[in-house]
C-alpha cells in the first residue's frame, strides 16, 4: 500500500490532488499537511513513501525550511509542486535535494503516476549506492593490508587506511599533506616518475618492489599493486602494499 503525504495549505487544491492520486493508483493512502513544519511530526508516526509538497509563500522565501525538511527525510522522495512562473525556485529546490518538480497547471493522474514511480526508483537506487559506498569505505579502512588512494597527476595522498598509518608511522593528517615522492628515497625519485607515466589506466597491475621511507626515516622494501578508480568523481589510483 502506497502512502503519499500531500503538503498543501489550500483545501480545494488538496481535494483536486487527492482525486488525481486516486485515479493514478489503485490503492493508496493520502495524508494531508498544511506546511513543512506540520509535516515533520506526522512523518514520525506514519510510514510515508513519497511527499508531494506545494510550499507556502513564506517557505518559498525561506528555503532553509525546505533544506531542513529534506535533511530529516533523506529516505523519502520529495516532489515539489511549483507554479508555472517559479522555475528559479524549482531549480533551487532541486539543488537542495528535491527529487523532482511539477508545475501545478500541468498536473494530471498520468503525470503524477510516472513522477512518483520514478522518484521511488531513484531514491531506492541512491540508497543502494550509499550502502555500497559505506561498505567499500569500511572494507578499505579495516583491511589488514596497508592501502591508500592518490591523485594520478600530483601523486598527493587522498585517503589512507589504518594499516598504512600503523606501518608508516604518519598520522592521517600527515599522510594527506604528503605525496608519493615524500615516502621514497631521493635516489629513486626519477625512476618512480618514469614508471608512473607508463601505468595503464584501469588495469590491476603489480608495479614491482620499491623502497619506502617511514616517518622514523627507516627504509622498508614493499610490493605494490595498483588499480585506477573513481573517487568523488575524480580519477585516482588505489595502491595495496605488501611486505
């Protein structure tokens, strides 16, 4: 059973929305709220699948109210109902996390059905992606092998795991202020730079055995395996260290 919360302060417009939704879905429960503030406690006590929100003039002027609302209902898609001349407001709302927006004059059962179904699918996909990223981060941080990610152009460390911190003696903050050259003996810098430019992007590759310098200046010989990945929409390289 789909439960839809309609945020609408005009009762006549709510009734029209209710009729459209009943035509669009064979079975659905429709809840009503006059504004965002009234909606928040209602969402605490009822399981709502999607929110259709036509905001009050005050809420449109103070977008922080909408931002606060979205932050509290990250697991529920919010579809904005906007006026035909409110494109700028609609775009700002999308930037805050609204899943979609519809113009009030274009509403009809078919459009509402498509928009709601699309928003539900998108929020499910986003949730799965978030869970996948969380699991990946946990696997990275708790891996017993030292690992780090670095920028392929500057060689600056972007992320390091706990095992790398323990092995090399640098804190995470110290690591992130360094580059790969900083942990190598100066005598091997030129060799490293020549090798780095020949790596094949996207390929898992054992790049050989190298000398690394720890924080206490001692030298250790390590084997390195690399693979190119995306991190925050930026190309970087993952390195796995074995002794």
